[in-house]
C-alpha cells in the first residue's frame, strides 16, 4: 500500500528510472529535525515492512541507466533509540564480587539451607498431625506448594490452633509464606465443622479478587465432612452440592449472586466484613461463625478504615462465641500487645526463603548495604561535608554516565541501566516511581534502551497476543503500551482501567513482560514479586513514603521457585539521602487504636453495638469497650470519658434514645438506617438531611438529582475539578438538571467567578468544606450521568480531564455507596425513593439506559457494547444466546474506541481475541436465558 498522500504507481514491463525514483526512500531530515511520537513507533514496530526493497531486488535495472543508484544494504533489526549505560565493577573491589556483580546471570544451583520432608517429616502437609484431606493436599501441590517451611509447621502445630480452640497473631516477612498458615487453619475448620462459616478480611478490592481465585482453585473438589451437617432445608436442585466448599467475594460495587448465608468462605473488604458481622449479630446467627482471618493486621493503624477492623474484632471478642480469630501481617512491631488484646498466641517468623541483597545507588555508583544500619552509615559518609574526617565508602559497581539528554539525571540513568541489565539476563525487574506520569515516562525510556534482539519468537508472539488483548478492550487502552509491550516493558498505576492492569500484571507474572514500572500503590495491592526491585526515589508524590510502605516495596524482591536470590536498589538524590537513611533506620510505628477522639471512631463503635442490640445498658456497653484495643492502649479514665461524650453526642443527633427503663439505650429509626447503610454517624446525619430535602422537592423529570445522591459523601478521592469544564456542563443542562443542582446548592455564578479568576476552591472552615463537598459531588454526578447514558469511558476521560481508571473507581465506589443509600431508605420507610434509587443503581452497573438492562446481565455486554448489539438486531438475551459467535465479531469491532489498521498477523490475533470473547458472550447469554426460563416455569 502506498504511503498516505502519495499516488500509487503502476509499473508496466521493465521499470524506468522514474519508477525507481518514485519508490525510492530518502532518509533526509529537515533542518529542525523530526518529532518522534508514539504513533510513529507503532508504525515502526507493528506493520511488516512492505517490500519496496524486495521489489527493487527482483527488478534488475538496465545496464544503460545513466544514474545508477547505489545498492541498499540489507535491513537489520532497528537498534534501540537509547543506549543503556554500562554497569562495570570497581577495580578495587574483590575480584570474585566484581565478576558476580558485573553481569546478571542465572546463579549456579545451590543446596537449599531449608530442610525438606526427607529431613523433617512434619514439613509435608500429608503428615497425619495436620489432619488434612488428600484432595486439598493434591490441590496445594498442583499449585506449587509441595512442602512447608519449619516455621509454618511450628506455628500450625501450636496447642489448640488446628482444633480452632486458640486465637493466633503472627508476623512473617513478605514472601515468607504467612498466608498459607491462615488458609490451612480456615479450611480445616470449615471441613471438620460444616455448619460453621468463615470470613477472610483483606484491605483492598484487588487483594480480595486475587485471593478469590487462589481459594477457589484450592478447594476445587474438596468436600466437607457431610455426616456432621445439621438438618435443614434442602438446597434447590440448581444449586451445587452443599458438601463442596463454596467461596464468595464481597466488596464495594460487587453484585454477587450468593449471600453470606449461602457460602462457606466469605472473602471481604474491611467494610463488607464489618457489615456481615453486624447482620449476623442482629439476626442472631453469629454462632455460625467459625473462623475470622484478619490479613494485613497493621491496617488497624489506618485512620480512615482501621477502626472498622477494630470494631469487627472487638464485637467478636465481647460476644465470646468461640470464633477463632487469626491476625497476620508482615509489618507488626508490637504483636505481643495485639495478642494480648485478642487473647491469642503470637508467633514471630523472620525467615525469608529467598536471600535479599540490598544496595544504595547514588550519583551513578552502587554501594552494598547489608542492612538498615549499614545503609545509614553509608548514607552518612556520602553526605558528610568534611571529606578528610569521614572516609568515603567504596562502591561495588559504577554506572557509566550517559551522553543522551534523557539520561542526564543520574537516578534516571541508574534505573534504566539496572532495568535493562535485568531484562537482558531474562529476569524480572519491578521499578517503583512516585507518580503515574513518572511510571509511564520511565517505562518508555526503558523500552527505548532494551536491545531488540533479546526476545525469542515465542515470547514475541505472546507479547503480540497481549497487545491484541489490550486492543480488544471496549474501554480503550493506553497508547504507550504499543511502544513498551513489544520490548517487554509494562506499567501499572491507578489511572489505567482495571482490565488493563489485570492484563499487564498477569503478563508480567508469567514472564511475558520482563520489566514492570509501577506506582507505590502496587506494593500494597497485588502480589508481584521480582528478581530485582528498583526504587526510583522513595517518594509518593512529594512526600516520603512511610517505613511500612518502604519495607513492602523492598519486600517484593525474590521469587520463590524462580529466583535463588533477590536484589533491591534504592536510587536517591543527595537531598533525600539522609531522610531515606533515617526512614530505613526508624522503627516501625506501633499499632494503636484508631478509636481515639481526634479520629472519631468511638462514636461509631457505640452506635453500632446499640443498633445491633449487643448493648442496651451502660454495663453491657462497658463490657464491649473493655474488649477493644483502645482499652489496652489508653488510660481507662480517658476511655470512660470518651464513651460518655459519645453517648451524649448520639443522643443529641437523635441516633439513639433512652428507654423508659433508666439507663437503657436503644437505636432510633435513623440510627438503624445509618448502621445498615455502613455510614459513620457524621455522614449518616448529613445523608439524612439531603434525602429529607430530596423528599420535599425531588426533581423527578430528570436524572441529575439521583446521580448527585449516588456520589459518595467522602470526596477525598474524587479528584480535582476543571472549572471550565464544569461551566460547560452547566450551560448544557436542561431546565430540570439546572433545577436539581440549584436545589443541592450549586451556584452557576460562583462557578463562573472561579473560571474567570482562576482561583482554587477553599477548604479551610466547616462552611468551605461543606461547599467544596457539594461541588465535587456535582462534578462526579456529571460523569455518572454520562456513564449511564452509554458514553465510553475513554470519551468521559477526555471530556472531564480525568484518568479512565479513576472513572472506573468512581463508578465502583458509587455502586457501594448507592447500595447503602437504598438500605438507608428501606430502614427509614422511604420505599418509593428506594425503588427509584435501585432502578438507577441497575443502570449504573450496566452503564446503559433502561431498555438495555436485561441484556446487561450477559458478560461483557455493558454500556456501548450493549447498544451496538441492539442496533445490529441482537435486542434480547435470547437473540444473543442463539447467535453464532463468528457473526458477533464484526459487530463487536464497531465498539472499539479507535479504528485501527492492523497488518495480517496482528489483525488475526485481534479477531481471535474478539471471537473468544464472543463465545463467552453467547455462553453467558445461554445461562441467563435458561435461568429466566426456569423462573418462568416455577411461576407457572
């Protein structure tokens, strides 16, 4: 195909010199040079070279040509745009160390220092002392767990733990195998006492989803001891056998078809777990709880969510029902105190299966640091003003300075050189950056520097498969992936969609990508270990990361089963060197209660126990408070004063009331609604005032009022407002939409004033904070409106200058918040308002208008995809279930965010991905159709 803008030439017979000139490529640069963007890179990488050169070699030029062209050399693979700096050993270093450090090569096999089952029979889970079913052990072995570590064995065999009679608090380094201990304790209790249920609490949705996959694979085919199942109502025939272990996930925005009463293991976020425990206590079913596992127990220190974990555990402790509580973390500085609080045994493991080598990189030199103290000493020597009095430490390796302006910064130069060295050796590198833009920019630099001939054909094919999967995403994908993925580099941050993050994380985990550049949040999210962890500074945004986050990032080094060693490289500027050294040397802050007065958790604690009827008298309330971590860490007189003050505030807010019996407390209707919706007392009172105002003057002839009510009350994570875009949206509103926003407090004149002055929204006084909350919620309501009106995510991203991933996060947060609003209305007796909200929640989940809600039950049929199916004749679930997957592919291509001209191989892979998705759509539609038919038959 002729290049764009050129007339295609047709050659008849022998080519003339004019034909040759037309087809000839001239590598002539303009005086100003050329700007090389991502689109140019796609053209260089993706399409196969159209053989102009080949056609010239076939058509021999006549001998009498007056101006013969010089022969063109055979094209070779494109060299990298950047040349990564060499990392060379310092000559003064030990010769053996220098050779080992000068190149990253697979280490020779070593005899493991960890004993195996042959030396210690207790290191296999088949040993009778563990009492585990053979099917569970078979599943563990198929997942790679063929033996356990000595500390795991010692911990599991502690008195009363396997029997469920003793609580446990334990800590082990990242990668030390701490999760396996909790999994065994949890599953053993479920298998041996089938009437019991378990809850596994995790702080983040990504961790919940990851744990769901692991547990479902682990319990596949594992049965409970059915002879111990109590008599009850038989399960419907369409539900799978109750002898199997059923695992379900519960998190904000999830719409699971399984309730807590239907499953054996509930994997939950902190908020959902607290709600489940509240419901179980309120309904009198808390005796069904057998095990509660609190993963990442250090989250008790989190001032926003940590108190919920404390409330959950405190309720279980004060009930004294025999539930086994297991708490674990990699960063617990005071496990003894937490064990005392939970009446548990504590176990401290310091074992790491993979040894870690730590390094400091400063001014293009690599210094070994065996531990935090040595790091501190090295940093102090490097920053000492007097060179004569303090000997300068000796570097082990030196990174050559680069002449390229993109690598002029020593930190950037070091990060690129270390990443390329790792990838070329065939290992995985995980690079942490302080911002989303920094992560993408660093990933592009690394991909520019990776040699193009380091990839075998099979890996190249798998990377093209990854690109095809990214292209097939209906929400679009980041164009920088077109540049980085072919080079084996990915990036991961919250600005990407969930689908993008899942694809690149999985590709990195299986070795398709060799380098992953991520923001700090990845360290606390999904588990992606690496041979080499490189920290591009130690900041998150402008602030230094905390000691716990820094340890989590460095703890990702070393892959069990893939590497025999792990390496960390902390790259620092001179201005940060001393601060980072002090950070590494600092002790971890002790885990303390977040129910303190300044964090306002105690008021919610009192409201919850009164609302779920756990305590109605001051004596019962005191018994509950005595079971809290707050009681173990704060002066008792202060705690009693806090409780008294909280009771007074709750009475004034009309969330609780006194009964005729002196000293007894009971919840009001409002208090019950606040607890059922999962809100704090302060947020609950605010929501109540808003819903009351909505009932008095609800704008029913439009959607804006409902979307505003769906936006979360806590607006900290909603992002910044573009006032110019805000004004544009206001100007485009119809009369009902403008009436709704005026009702909630939006003033167009105020918005216009901010646009003209360029001022920022002030948030200093309580009135300013309340006003800022209104405008942030209104700006988010515009985005929710567009989502429900089938605007693609990438268009909304451009329209409001918000990353696509943040829009997805907003929608997911609003799912959970809206579900809470519906429960609030139900408890308050506002049935009509609740019905309206529930209908809009269905639209929000589907990302579509009302006529597509039925089709949106089918997997992958959401938003614009559902509308395109509708417009092409597939207007029902039945039509999709009867469709030929091949016929759906051309329709699905219409939903793509960008029109792509792909070469043969890439086009074939892209269509294959769409065909696989079409087959899933047809299969899902068939299941939905069958379910609908069964419901109709039962009704008849």
